[in-house]
């Protein structure tokens, strides 16, 4: 096997390297230079830039750098790596084969390593194309692909034939280009003639279309004229009918106007009569209104007398409302309180608030209208508070945060409420006995203070 690290007879490595650099697209070449720090430094020395206009200079610097290193693999293989994919068809064929199961089998049979790339004679003949001889010479010189001596000789010795073939191919390409140009000119001429024909045909079609449109417009105009003539005749007949109807209507209006004048005159006489009647009624109503005003004054006088009687009755009623206070004032409350022997502190305190002349624990002040309802309301408020505590115990326990303390308060409230209930029962019986047993109904109905029994 002949590898690219061996000297190949009859091959000019600098020329092949220059050829490989020259085949690189500018984008690929500039990326290669930018990725190589040493090469980039050399190419930009003196303020030069990596620019397409500087390609010739950059290619020369790349070639000189490779010469300095005697075209070592460390220089040539990176450049080959970016050149290789440029030949897409050749690159695809070789890569597909070297990564195929077929090559893996071949490599195993011939005990080759994974770094060995070899083409059998059959595969070489299948892939080798004389038209791609220049690319194969670069593969022979720089690729990590091992060729047999016969394969290398075929590549190298095909150069002259390739040159002749290239000349023939160039001549054929020139002939093909000339023929293609003639064909293109002919096609252009045909297209121009076809375009003219199409334009003429389009013009004819447009003229036919215009003719059809004009004919249609003429037919439509004739039809409209015929319709207009018929409409004119119909309108003339209709006008005659309208004139006849207008004459009849005018006669009817004249007759109706005469009848309306007679009717309106009769209505006018009737309205005059009604107006006289209403004027008489107005005079009568005016006299009646004067009598009503006189009667109203008499009613107002009577109303003043009635209001005075009402105020007198109200004053007497207010005197009656003080009767109970006067009645209670006649009782010797100090002696009565001593006889009751009240032991319940609540009852004793409440009794002191009602009886304004008695004084056990403290002086009691206030009227009966103020003290008795308040005393009674204090008792009922305790009962209502107890019932609300029991009904809302679930919420109040949580709010207070002390369940035992909450229910102790409820327990104490039971005793207080029980005492208030007993006090209210006593008060009801006591007041009833006082008002309806001690005094007779006749005594209570009179506005005088009865004698105490």
C-alpha cells in the first residue's frame, strides 16, 4: 500500500497543494485562516485584512507557510479536511462507503484497523472517474487513504489522457455552448413569434369580445326602447284614466264641501245655544260658590270651638295619666317595704328604684314612667343574654378562649336569671293586687285621690 506520507514519484506536491488551496471557496479559505492563529498572524501582518480582494496574497502566504514546514501532515491535512467536502459527489461516495457495513466486513476480513482507509480494486474502479482525475491526484497526495501501486499509477498515468480528454471536453463544451446559444436564440425567436401570435390572438379575442359586448348593448338598447314605448302607451292610458277620476273626484269634493258647509252652520248654531246654557250655569255656580264660602267660614268657626274642646280634653287626659303616680304617692311605702322583708339583693335594689320615697341601700330618684320599664328591662335583658350565650356557645367558647370560664359565667347567670324571674312574678302579683284589689274600679275611674285603706 502507498500512503500519502510516502514520496510519490512524478508528483509535484507544491503544485498540488497550491491547486487544493485554489479550489477552496473564499468562505472556506477565510474560515481556515481565521481558525489558524499562526497563519492569521502572518496574513494580517502590516495591517492587512482577510478580504476577498487579498485572496492571491493569502494563497501565496499559505503556500509559503506549508513550504517552510516541508508540507508536513500537520499542515496539509487540516487544509485537506476543508477541501475534501468541496467535491460533494466524490466526498459523499467515499464517506458512505467507509461508514457502511460492507467496509466494516472488508476491514475485518483483511485485519485492518479503524484508522486504515483502503479501496479494493473493484471499489476503486467503481469510484474512479477520469474527469475527476485532479481530485484523485489530491487524494493520492494528501488524503489518509492508502492506494495500491497499480491504483497510484492509474491515477498518475491518466494525466496525459486526461489532458487530451479535457481538451476534447473543452472543445465539446464550447460547441455545446455555441449550440446552446443558437438554441436559446431560436427559442427566443420562437417565443417572440409565439408572443406576437398570442398578442394577435388576444387582440382578435378582445375585438370579438368588444363586438359581442356592443351587440349585447344594442340588443339591450332595442329592448329598452321597446319597453319604453310600451310603457309610454300604458302611461298615456293611465293618464287618461287619472284625468277622468280627477274630474269625478273634483265633483265629489264640491258636493261634499256644500254638505259640510250646511253641517257646520248647523253645528255653529248648536254650539251657540250650548254656550248660552253654560253661561247661565256659570252664573248659578258662582252664586253657589259664594254660599259655600259662607258655609266654610261657619265651619272654621265651629272647628276652632272643637279644637278648644279637644285641647281641654287632652289636658284632662294628662291629669288622668298622673293618677297612678298620685295613687302610689298615697301609700306608706316605708312601712310596706318593711313588711315585705325583701332578702334578694336584686329585688331589694329594684324595689328601691321603683319606690321613690323609700330608702334602704340608697336614695331612689326618677318618675314611675322612667323607673318601672327600666327596672323590668334589666330583668329581661339578663334572660335574653343567657339564652344568646347558650344558643351561640360554640362560637363564644372559641372567641373567649376559656371554655371552663365561659360555662362558669353561664352557670352564674342561671342563678341571676332565676332571681329576676321570681322578682318579676312578685312584681306582677303585687301591682295587680295593688291596683285591682285594694282599690275599687269606681275609685280608679274618678280623677280624685281615693282614701287609703
